[in-house]
């Protein structure tokens, strides 16, 4: 894992994040889960290369955003969006439906092959639980820096000896810490109602759910000693 990289700032409509390692996401990948709100998607797309994984193409089509790349098996994308992609000469990779990896996994692998370092992934939440589970764990252990977000939810990943600071422009309903490794050691958080100092969080007994910002605070930080930890926020 790369260390000693200067952090970068990620600006989303509802928050600003000082990421644990650079760079800011260069690519916005839209997957086929819950469609992001068009206004959020349009803001998040600014200055980023757009990719669509199967049904994620519909979200970009409805939002008036043209991706540079589409890939998938075509089992969930609409015929209208697919015809638009073909008429717009959008570069595409089509896969058989019988395959080992999901369209989102294949898109992340393709990004890695092309030397992409950091990806913002939308359209990953909602929809089928098995696809969401697959995507979130794939992102947790990908060599890419992956941030999962839309207007309702956001998930950032920390690996050993990393720290993140988040400033919320909209107050989240909840902030939760989710162990993606069996043990997350040395977890410290500041700026939340329930603070932690060098805590141990266990994947098998998750108990750091539904925290909230401390009164009068809009910024909080989380640091991790060892393991892989998800920092999750949601908004009503």
C-alpha cells in the first residue's frame, strides 16, 4: 500500500472530505443500484471522467450526462439508454451474462488496468443486497481508492495508519463505523457525540452504529491503527 501521500480534498454537495491518501477521484463510475438524484449526479460529475456499468447508464442518460465508457452484460440497462449509447458512439465493452464477476467489479478492474488511482462510485447502494455486499467488499480491498456515495449515503474506507476528516454541509442522520476486516484496532474518533480512543471494533460484533455529530460540530475525524474500516454517513 502506498504511504506518505499528501491527502486530497473531495467536494460533494453534502460534505467535504480530507481523504487519507491522494488523489481526488478522477473517475465517476455509476453502477446499477439505486439511481442517484440527477442534481447530485450532475454536481458530482463535474471535472470527472464518467463511466457507466450496465443499468448505471440509465442514470446518466436521464441526467443528461454522456459517459466516455460503458460496460456490462446488458441484462438491466434499458433499450432506450442502450440505443442512445450506440448512436452517440460511446465506447463499450459487452460481457456475457454467465460470468464470475459483476459488471461493477469488471469496471473497477478495468479502471485499475488503465492506471486509475481513485474512483467515486455512485449507484452502489439500494437495489439487491447481494450486489451491494459484493461491491462494498470489493471496494474495501481494491488497490484503488474507492469512495461510495450518492445524495443519501456515503462510505469512505480507512486502512491501517490512515485518518480521514469530514466536514458536513448537511447534518447527517447517522455516522457509523463498519469493520470490513475481522478486527479494527486503534480506532479513534473526534467530533462525534460518542468519541472513541484506541478502540477495538470487531466485524463479528459490530457496535459502532448510529453515532452522530457532537452538538455544535460540523467536522469530525476518524483514525485507524490496523485493519480495514468503513466510515459511513447517511442523510434523510
